[in-house]
C-alpha cells in the first residue's frame, strides 16, 4: 500500500522534472532552482550508495533490516505501477530519460548557460550512471570510486556554475 502511494509520488515528481523545460516559460529564479534541484538528485544517489532516498525509505519501511545501497537497482515502488518490468525498462525509462535530458538542455540554453564543456560531460556521465543502475550492467563499479568522484565533481561544478554565473 505505502509502496504504491510513494511510487505514484515518485513518478509524479519524475514527470514534473521531465516536462518542466517544456511547460514552464523562462523564469530566471525558477529555472535555476530547477537545475540545482535536478543536479542535487544524482548527487544524493552518490552519497546514498547509488540509491534514491525515496526508494530507500520505502525499502526500510518494508524491511527494517534493509541496508542502504544493498539493492539499489530495485525500484519496485516505481516498477510496480507498470504492467511489467520490461514496460518500465524498455518503455518508460527511455522516454523518461530522453525527456529529462532535453528539458535540462532547454533550461540550460535559455537561462543557466552552464558551459558546454561542463554541461555535456555531466549529461553523459549522468546518462551512463542511470543506465548502469537501471540495467544492472555495473560498469560504474569497475571504475569505483573514480567514476563516482568524477560524476560528483561534475555535478558540483555545474551547480556552482548555475548559481554563481
């Protein structure tokens, strides 16, 4: 019951993040809040051992012995809303990711203007990171902790560029 409720909130938040750049016209303050908010999400995943804090709270509620990061690819609070895991992995996820990246691109081009030589690697690393977690390829673990450090520094640099530019 709680998993379904949290899953709906989780997907709703994803949809807001994914469509913000398309439905909200340029507004300097809101665009900067949106970009910093987005950048803080994968940053929190790094700090929480590749796990979304929302999914972690659901897992901890359902199993009080759950250890942070021990099953980070399991996002059942979201997946359970779809007819099958394949619908999520090969339907929702690619559309979700594509919309999110394009929304970020739109907001960056109109307001935040993070340098392309910083913004592009951030998008690439973020895409590799989410792909790796979603499809359990575990490539990021081959370069642990360097991949996480580089992604974290890139996210932090983008936040600084967004806030202080």
